């Protein structure tokens, strides 16, 4: 079951993971620039930064496996 990450923009964790897997984002600031997912309310910053980190780890593992 999907969990909501940001109440302000009604962003769910699954949607955020899908976006981060499809778009290389290295920081919450980059996410704010690229998508209307974040409006700087800062309530979900820790969760979003954690998801960005995990997506970066998944990309690194995927690139390591394809080498």
C-alpha cells in the first residue's frame, strides 16, 4: 500500500520512487528545480532526501551490474 510522502502536493512514496528511478536527481534542490513535486514546505524533507539517497544507490548498483 502506498504511503503519502508530502501532504501539500499529495505525493506518494511509490510515485516518488518511480520518478527518482527514471530521473537522476542528486538532491532535494534538484528535485525542486526539475519537478513540481516539492514546494519547499520542508515537512517531508527527511523522507524525500532518504528516497533520493536510495535511488542513487539503486542507480549505482545497476551501473555496476551492467559493467
